[in-house]
C-alpha cells in the first residue's frame, strides 16, 4: 500500500481521539447497566472489559489528554482496533443478537467507531515548539500590532 495514501487517510488528531476515548471508555463500562443487560451475559461482560481496559490504556497513552505517556500511539490504535472488533463480534458469535437489538446494536456501532477511529487517527501527536510555533507567534504578534496601530489612527 502506498504510504503517502495511508498518511493522508489518517486525518483525526490525537487530541480529538483522546477526547473521544475519555468518554467512550467509561460509557462502555456503564452501558450494560443502563441497557439492563444481564451481569453474566457475554455482551455485558465484553462491554465492561473493553471499556475498562480502554479507560486504563487511554490514560497511559502518549497523547495530549493522558495522565502518563507510556503506551505508544500505534500500540494504542492496535488495541482500539482489537477491542472494537471484539465488541462488535461477540454478540454476533454468542447468539445475543436473537435477544433483541439492545443486545447487539450498540456493540456493533461502538465497535465500528473504535475500528474506524483506529484507522483514521494520526500515529503521532502534533509537534509543538520549534520554528513553526515561533513563526505562528510572530505572525500573531504582527497582526495584533497592526490592529492596535489601526485603532490608534482611527482615534487620532
């Protein structure tokens, strides 16, 4: 596969991915209770396990919203893809689908979201500092100076 294509395909920033993770992980932990799935049902256990694991490794991933930067982003994305696929497939493989939509549809939707985000998220956080950051600050300062000069001329 052409690596330039893969690079362009990854449009989601790590900060957006991190924000979604901070919501989805805990939501997966409480969703089986909200949906009134059985405590021992496979679809409830898998949702809690995937959500709990995601919450832990998200707070250890090397991106902007984590508590510690231990897990590299490519590993995080691989874990997301495996967790999403597991979440989507377990209700289908265990027959939970026959018990109604609440037993499989949320799993399929969140699982697809997880796999999609893993495929579309950049593998490195944006570079901060350096020449590009300084150039942005200088340009911003020039705009502010010009605006101030224009305001002074308007008043004078």
